[in-house]
């Protein structure tokens, strides 16, 4: 997957800019244990000039957490790619997403493969992961990130939520949402049962 918004929606050298903030935070006193429900946290996906304070707040209590993996679930703003199946879920191909001074590992668990279509092109057009990626790189350096996009609720979204709940109890789940349009809320609705938010 390629970077498309660095220097536009967030600054170049964003991880370096966040480092003083990160170093000033106290480590979280909470630990993620095997039988605990996953954490679900809403994060915005606007430009940093508009949403950096909200991103700072969302990440401020996460220092020191060691999730088994991180999910970023976002909306596909362009709408359905296929009118035959408008609720398709997309993921980038496994690999990495790399900015000027940050990098995150992208990995979709094999248990989710039946429910997603892989496309770096479709995923690179969206910005919901990229504006949060410098935070993810800084806070969870070694955790793989599974990035999933959909244009709305559908059977595959519900199946993915069930797999995350069952197979990834130590996961950290970010729902990328815009407060004004609530464009990512269908993910929260699918995950709502049995999760702390």
C-alpha cells in the first residue's frame, strides 16, 4: 500500500513530531489479558489540523499496551465498488505502509480472508489509516495492523466482527469515524455486543 496523504493531511516526519508527546505520557496501568474483550476505540480521520487533539486524546491512555494485533476499521468513502455486491470489504495486500519516519506492518489474518477483497489501489485512496499510522507506529511498533474498509453494513462486516470477537480477544480495535457524517458507525454497531468502548 502506498502513502498518499503525507504532507497534506498530516506533516512529514509526523512520528518525530509526536515523540515529545509520547515520552511525556505515563504507561497504561491496564493490561490486555487473554479472556478480556477487545478494546474498541473511535478515532477521527480528518486532517491533523482538525483532529490531532482528538487523536492525542484517543491514544493518550494506550502507552505500554501490547495488543496481539491492531485492527483499523474504516469507511470506504467512494461508496460501493461493485453494484452486484455493494457491501464488499477491502483490505490492502500484506506488506507495509511507510512514511518519511514511520512504518507499520500490514497483515490480514487468514481467518478473515474469506470475507475481504485485497486491493492496494482501493485502500490507498482512503486516508483513515494513514492519518493514524504515525501514532500506530509509535505506540505499537511491533503489532501487525489489519486495515479493513467497507461502504456500509453487510453480511461480511457482521462475519468479520464475529471473527474478531472470537479469535482476537487481545486485539485493539480502532473504528475510524467522522463525527459529522458518522461514516464508520456501522463497524461499531457490528462490534457492539460484548465490547468495551
